[in-house]
C-alpha cells in the first residue's frame, strides 16, 4: 500500500505522512488547508486563518512548529490576550490545537505534542 494522499478538486493529489501531515511542505496552499480542515469536519473562518497564518509565521521565525505552550504565548503576543488562551484555540481547532493547526498550516508535527 502506498503513502496516504489528500485528493483535491481538479484531481490534484498531495502526499501525506502516516499522521496526516504533508509529506512535502512545499505542497501547502489555501486549497490544501481547506481540504485538510474538511477532513477534520471544519470550515475555515477568518479566525482560523488568523491563527494558521500566525503559526506559519512562527515556523518561519523559529524553524519549528509550536507546541501548545509556545502556541498560546505567541498567539497572545500577536493576536491579543483574549485569543492567547488554550480555551480559545480549542474552541476553534478542537482538543489538540497545536497538532491540528500545524497540520492545517502544512507544517511538521510539533515535537513535544502527543
């Protein structure tokens, strides 16, 4: 059996690893993010995109995907204290927001998240 893939409209296939993260970070775009969100049963809103874009910025700045504590702190610093809370992120992205956000943002799995 081959590597899992995400099939997008127009027949485009994007390879995923065994945990559902992109095999190649360069495959990411907004269409990929929307399809990954759909797999999670989510429709991305502007609030989701604010956090996804912020996590992509974090990755560019630090070279890694943020674990939960770093994600909460960074979100609070850049989007305001009311959004820099685990509960806010869980409301948007479910029970393990750091994992879900990194997957939707096309980034590697955060190292310290299980």
